[in-house]
C-alpha cells in the first residue's frame, strides 16, 4: 500500500465514526451524485458509494490510483479520476445541468483554494462537506468581529457550520493539528449580486490589507483613492470609517461594493 506523501499533505482518515458523521452531514440520497476530492485509501469513498447513486472521486496522487481501481472494481457507481481538483474541469466530470454535492477530506495546504474553487464555479455544488484544519473551519464560520477574507469568501456563497472537531488520532499518519468537518449549504445565488466576483473580492482584499487598521485607511491606500471619496462611500453605506474590516457583515460588504463599482471599474 502506498505510503502517505508529506509533499501532498496526505493524512489518511481511519476513524469510521468520523466517516459516519461526514456522510450523515452530507444527507446522501440514492439519486445523489457525489464529487469526492482526495479519496486517499478509500475509506470515505466506500461509505459514499453505499449511499449515493454515483461517486466521482478525484485523486491527485497517481500512485494511489491502481489501489483505488482494485478496491472499487466491483462498484459500478464509482468513477475514479486522476487529477488536481484545483484545476480539473467540473463540467467534464459532471454535466452542467446535473446537481451534485462535494464531500472531501482536504489536504491542509490546498483546502482554501479548493473550497473557493467550487464556491466560485459557474457549476456549483448544492452542498459541501469538507474536512479542514480546525483554524480554517473557524475562519470559514466566523461571525462579524472575527471575520477574515475566507469568512467573506465562504459566507457570500453559502451558510457554513462546523459539524464536529476531529482529533489527530483519527488519521494515519497523525497530523499535528486538530481538524474540523465543515458543512456549507450553498445559496441559489450569492448574497451579493455581482456579475463577477473579481471586483467584489478586490474590495474585500483592500479592506483586509492591514487587518489592525481602520477600514477607511485600508481602502484609501489599496484603492489609491482620494480620502474624501472613501469617506463619502462609507457614509453612504452607513459604515463608521473607524471600524475594522473584520467587523463588517456580508450585507455591509455588499452595500459597500454596490457603491464602489464606479471606483473599482476605473
């Protein structure tokens, strides 16, 4: 059996109880299509295959593919694909008109870009259940006052909540940190009605460019704009210029974005 590769951040889940919590959170029905990222040695894949109509599992490690084929050779509802979930075409895996769910035990180093890739995709899942480092899970689910870019990037697309914490002993090899299972129920439409996310996240990144500084200063420096213009935008949005970015709600970011569109288009 191939050994875990540190370079790929491989920590294989071995705890059946955690597998049960993940599948329960995913609310799997017999006609569901599940896209699994990082099957590893297949413990979660097997549980998904016993419940779902189809499981498409994407594994980046070529050396794991033969053992996965062998394990699931008698499962007609399991499709194994070698590739990088950060780059692979979703529509080539799942027809654009088909609904699907994402279930994944994500490598720590790639967790945030993989989550954002599916949240921002044109062909989004209806639900995501992902294993991430606990600190990342806390950031994804943070409330105003403790929010960061990942909080906004997650919550503008869906409602995330932590299902359970997972100790290092649930994996082989054991990581040095605690993990968390996060469930994200995606909205039919983002909470902020942008045509493209680029401008919105340009604004958000500007707001968080120096988290300890007031939002007025961050926006003025990063957007290279007259202080009076930024002051007027914040006044129209009814946001105190002395507040910090981590205190803003998704609704406030949306209001600020709508008012900032002419500035962002320059």
